[in-house]
C-alpha cells in the first residue's frame, strides 16, 4: 500500500509541474511569441530566398491546358 501512495504522490507531483509549465506558456503567450519572433523570421528568410521559375516569362502556348 505504501508503494501505491508513493507512486501516486510522484504522479501528482509530475502532473503539477506539467500544469505549471503549460500555465506559464499560455498565460504569457510564450508559444505565440516564439512563433512571431523566432519561427516566422526563420521561415521568411528561408522561403523568400528560394529560387522560383518566373511564370510571367512562360509563353502562353507552353502552359498546361485547363479542362
């Protein structure tokens, strides 16, 4: 019985720590700040520098037929 109580206390302690971390993340909007200040600039830097074909230079006869 003592082992079950010890396990339950550890599980409760773990759940409280996870809850505190999630509360802090959502209370201060840390996930949104991460996306806005870190993720978005990285993605803009990556995808704005990609080489792309210029579709305005493709002759009209070479475009795919629309059905």
